[in-house]
């Protein structure tokens, strides 16, 4: 076999021998469209494009950054200051001719620019055309380097590409006034081009990190808003034709890293992302084009769009579109700055599509969503068990995206012969904003370990589009499975002040019988501040007294700072993966303002008529702020039934230990029913919080001639026990979300679907037993008011909603922890969210607080730590392809076992994220693509694209991920050998027809990437966007497209 090499990476470019999987040509049922992603489309698309460039180019040692690291550019610095400049003009080392004036010196100004003829202290950019001096500004804004984490502005001379160069660095700089919670890294480089003509030079704007855009004195808050930064140049005459601003200047949010138009994602006359080049010849800047569109991703309905073009008035340009569904409605040729308008036609295809607009040599990709009119919550159902039995009913919610939609549901069993299911109702009409409840009824029984999969397809019978809801059933290895009531604990206490309140961890067995659990003593060796009331115990199914341990954090003698531990909890008799919890203790400066906290966020009392009051419960009040005095007052409020809530103390002071009060519920004289109330806590700081209280009075048993009848439940009640109303929660610190669900007779309900909607994300709270549903939310951004909405869907009692409002604030000291976005671990090829993971799969991990800069792997086998970042899958650190501040690309260890629920934890320089757990299945296929177009090659190794379409009769290959274990086995993170075969066979469908597969295994020379070779028989119909999908163990991949022609 002949292999071709590309950039030192061995990549096959020919047909591969292997086991032939010849199938009959029958059309499968409708294929599901991809699930919605928890991230912006542009961010995910960028992550995929970067991963493909790493894989196709080979594992490189190069850092993915634009800022040059020449040592000469750090030879001198401006002392810590705000609005300052170099004391004198700095020698550039060569002459420059800038708009007809010759200079050899320039002033480096703290506020992101250099000027000729004098310094500039102006901190609010009012537009480059208004500059009184000749100016070159990569990022003109209010830079302030006085904060401790901010670096200094540096400058100096060096050599770039063999030519003299002058560089000015604003790397890791803060903003006014004295803020360093967000840092920017950018650079200006002037390169001598006197080899062309005297005074000629090149200009580089280099961007690696843009987290803030303005200072406090420019109308901003937290580095955002106000009059934001400007970038470009001007000759200081005030004439528009002699100045140029990069589009997005002085527009809030455009330049930032979290915007798809951010500076670090742009290129201009350069192949390096984040680098913009300008060429100054004979004193004038050559034709430079800045192009911006605020709408790149369109709904299936299409719409209108516009491209803004900024260019010197004499510079000409042309515009073209690669696809017929995007057409220009304004002239496609012109000169200077203009607005170019276009329309996007409706997309009636069941898959996303894209078009490339080329304007003045620059390309912009327009993407459009697949045709869809319905939505389902949850968009995927994954059920796990250890004994082979599953819930008999699962509730889902169907809604129309707009208007009224007639629909019909169908169900297809994909794998697993030992189960049946149906969906009711199976047809109907739904109107947007008035969702319907659908019931998935299951009859399943499996022997461990095994799995089953199915697909529910809901079709719009009028317009045609459908949505697919994958159903996954997975039985873990025998021996039980340990389930934790909470996976993240946060303690906060003042230095030298009060201790934080203790917290309780409940441990349950999701199977039958008893399960012993233990915490190794070694886990606390490096966390002497942490203790557990019990280091071992037994979780027994059905026990009236659940197994638990109390966590305590001792802050005495600790300096202000963050202390963390990741504690494993194992069950020796279980074959399931060891579970982990993260524990964080923040000791805050004693000068920090006091801050009260009430816990728990809710109390549930249950009693039967005639049996008296239920046992009292404890409410704790602690000081999470500084060491100052903090007093409180408590008051009880009830909705009905009179003053049935009792409090042992209605006021007091919080000292060195948390204060506790007893809460009682008096049912005397109350008829059977559910009663709600709250306890309001008011602190001497002026803050207030609530804790919800629910009392269920169960009717007494009734006696009749036929015997005694017990309580018959009529409804359900939900109580949020995790976070009280009006509580302050800290950005990047995990917030446990727990809900108790009981029926009107006080019996716990474990058969509901519980979801939480917060910050635009939907978080699923799985049942852990005894009516408890738990999850974790990590706040991403500050907000004075944030609503947490709990939604419970039950097959008998319908839907129930409960909301609590909190404030998201910076943590004391502006401390930030790394965190994974909710459901932020996504299979990297198909980008299908809310799916299980496969052994050996490649995943994107989205979040914040990861690496300080972008780094990619150095050689193979892949390292398990990169830039101080590591990712632990269960008990093994994962190999890393790439890390950045907001994204990690990693490989799931091949050792991950089917049926395990694996906790994933990110560690960054000793700081850890809250764990997130993901189910492992045998396979989770996904096809690599670019904007929906398959990453495919013909039999000659040439990329398939509109200029080189696939040909009928040829054998082509595609790249995929998530296909699971192979034979012979390959080490995790290692380069794939010349020949392997997947253990679970793959089917390939083109235009709905199953086609012969000639090879299915790991791609030689790559890490974690699979290759599938398949033939294109003459029965297929040529087209521009022919759909391709693969299926493995009954699981369908994402749908991609490719052009297909007759030879």
C-alpha cells in the first residue's frame, strides 16, 4: 500500500484493503438532524476548523498565536501607569515615510498606539480621523498597567524575516481603573522595506487575546460597553480619506474574543490568524479592505443581510457568491467604503448548508440552519441502569417554533431486541408557546453490560421537516452503581473569622441491595483543611435512613486564597467507575464586607393528620464575607393555613461558627393538603435571602366496610433545596441545583423529567433516588438578577414550574475558577450535543478559565498536560490536542468502559472545575466536515469539493470520530498503525442508499481519527449537496453533504 505524506503527518490517500461490508441498497427511515449545540455556532465551527487543521497538518510544536515573541520587542518598558507614554521619541532603527512625512522616531503610548511628532494621552478613542497626530493604533483604548496581574507595555528593535523591525507589545495588559480581571494581548510591528524604496515599511497588527474593550472612564463597566476600542491609522489631518478604521471600531463587543468577528479570528494579507498586515509604499498605505457582517448564521427561513466594506476611497473591489441561495441585491463591484446587501433564500433541506462570499479577496462563510419547525425537550434521552430495568415512562415536551404545526410521531428500534416502546400521543397539532406533553412508554429488560438505541422522529406533516430524538438505554456492568446527591461543594469563610457551615453528601445505590463505599485517606493528605464525618459506609436501596457523610472545612490559620480538592469515592463491590466530588474553600480577606448565607434553600415537612408535628429541621446562617460583625433577623410567611411555620430564634449574630435555628411546622387544625411558605432572612448589611418551606399534610387512613384505604396522591410538589431566593452566587464557582419531588401523599417521585433553565442554557437534573434530582450550574457572567427556572414533567401529574431569582456577582477578590459549560463536552466530528461519549473519541470541552493562551500538541503520543491544563476522565488523564482560554480538545481514553458514567474534571495550574459526568457507549459516530461539507477524498487522495466532485463508480473515503474500539488495540493518544478494524461495523448511506464499505478503521498516521472507504455505485443520483450519513450500533451520525457527478 502506498501512503502519501503531508507536513510530516502520514495520511492515506488511496483505497484501503479491508473487510468488505456489502449491503443491499435500501433507503433507511428519515435521518435525524443534529441536536442544537450549547455554544454559539461560530465558536463551535472555529473549534472544528482548528482541529481539522491540526489533524491534517500533523501534530505541530508551534503555538497558535499571532503575537511575535522576539526578545528585542521586550528590551524596554513603560513603567506602570495610566495614560502615559515613553519619555522621548524612540528610535525605530530605520526611516519610515508615513503620508509624505519622514520619521525615524515615534512615541509609544500606553493606550494601545504609537504616534509621530509627539505623545498622545487620550484614553477614549473618538475616531482615528480625529487624532491630531499621525497615529498607528492596533487597539486604542484605556490601557492601565497599575494592577498587579497586568504586565507592562514593552518595546524595542529586532529582526523579522531577515529585515529590521520595531515592535511594541501590549501583552497581558489591564484596563482603567486598575483592573486586571480581564487582560488583553496585542502587538504592533513595523518592518523595514527599504529594499523596495526608501521609507517603505510594513505594519503588523497582532492579536492573541482581547477580553476587554473599554475603561471605566470611557463609559464602560467591567471592561465592556461605553466607547469601545478603535484600530487603524490616520495622518492627523482630520480628513476621512487619510485615515482608516478597522470595521468594528467603537462598536461594543465586536473586537472581543467571544465574538465571531473578534480581532483574534481575523486575517488581513496574512495566513496567520489574528494578524493584519498593511503595506506602506511611497508614504501611502496600499489598498486595505476591512469587511464585517453581523449576521453569518441564518435560520432556515432565510433573510436579508449586509456586508460592510471599509476601504480607502480609491480602492476598487468585487464580490461573488459560491452558492445560488445567496444573491446580492446591490452592485457587486465598487470602490471605497460601501454597504453590500444580499438575501438568503429559505432552506428546505433537512441539513445545514453554507455559501462562501468573496469580497476584495477576503472570504466570509454564510451558514443556514436545516429546515425545522418543531422542538423537543429534552432533545435526547439517555437512561442508565445496573440491573437491566428502566423507568416504564418518560415525559417529553413538544413545541412549535412558530405558528401552529400539525405533526405525527414515528418510532424505530435501532439496536437491542429485548425492549419495546411507543410514543403517545402519536399525532396532533401544537401551537408555539403552548407545548404538548408526550409520553415515551418503555418495556425493556437487558442483561449487563448491554445497550439499546432507538429513534423517535416527529414530522411536520404540512411543511415536511422532521426532528429526531435519539433514545439510548445502557446497562452498566453488574455490582451496583454509586450515585451522589451532589458533586461540587463550595465553602467560603473570612480570614480569621467565622467558619463556614458544614454540608452533607448523601450516597445512594441505584441498583438493588447494599453497596459499600469508601473515601481513601490519602485523598485528604493534601487538603488537611477538609474533613468528613464518615470515610466509609453502606448505601442500601430502600433504606429509610440514607447513607451520608458531612463535609466540614476548617479555615483557621489559612491565608486568604483558594483551596481545592478532588475527592474520589469508590464502591469496591461495584464494577462502575469511581465517582469524584470537587471541594473548594475560599478564604477571603478579612477586610471584605460581610456576606450572609442561608442554607438549605428549602425545607420539606411531611406528616399525617392526627400524628402531630413532623420533626424539626435545622436552618444555618453563616458569614461568607469578611470578619466584620453580621447580625440577622428572620421572619416567616405562609401562603395559606395561618402561621404554621415556627422559628426558634428570630434574630441573632453570626459569630466564629455558623448560627443555627430550628424550624418547625405545626399542622394543628390544617386539613389535608400542601402548604407553602418561606423564611426571609434580613442581614445588617441590607441584603436579604429566602428559604422555601413546604408542609404536606397527608389525609388519615379511611376505614370502611371494605377495609382501610390509604392516601391516594392527586398531584405533585417540587421544592428547590439548593439555593435560596435573592442569594448572591459567584461567577465561575459551581452552584449545586437540587430539587425534591414528592406527590401529595408525601411519597418521593423518581419517574419525572426535571430540567433547569438558566442563563440561556437548559440543564437536565437526573434522578438520584428518594425523590431527589441533582445537577450543577456554573454562572458564566455577572447579572443583578438571574432567574433559575425548575421544570418537572411527570407522566401522571403533568408539568410543574418553580422559579428562584439570584444575583450573579464576582467572587471576593475577583477570583475565577475553570469551569465546563453545561453539557459542554461534545463529540468533535459530528458536533452532536447531549450524546454519550465513545472510547477513543475526540471531544471538544467548552468553558472558561482554561489555558492562558492557545497551544496545540507537540508530537505524538499526545501529552496529558498542556500549558498547565489537564483533563481527567474518571481515573485517567486524557491526551490533549489543543487548549485555549475557552476550549480544550481531548481524546476519550480507550479504557473507558461501556456503561460507565465517567466524571470529567479540568485542572488548570492546580485549580479544578466542577465535575461533569457522561455516559460511555460502545460508539458515537460523527463525520468530520467544514460548514456541513464532508471532509472527503477521492481514490487519488484529492479533496472532494465543488471543483473536484466525487464521481460515480469511484471509491472515496471520509474521516470520522467516535467509532470505538479497534482490532488490534491502539494506545490512547498514540499515532494509529497502518491497519486496524473497528469492532462494531459501520454502515454508510448516500442519498439514503446503503453503499458498500471497503475499509473501516483508524486512519494511519493520525491520532483518534477513523477512516471509512466506500464505493459510489451508479444507482446514485448526482447532485451538488448529496447527503451522507453513517450508522453504527444503530446510532446515526450527523448528516454531511458532498458534490457528486457522473464520470
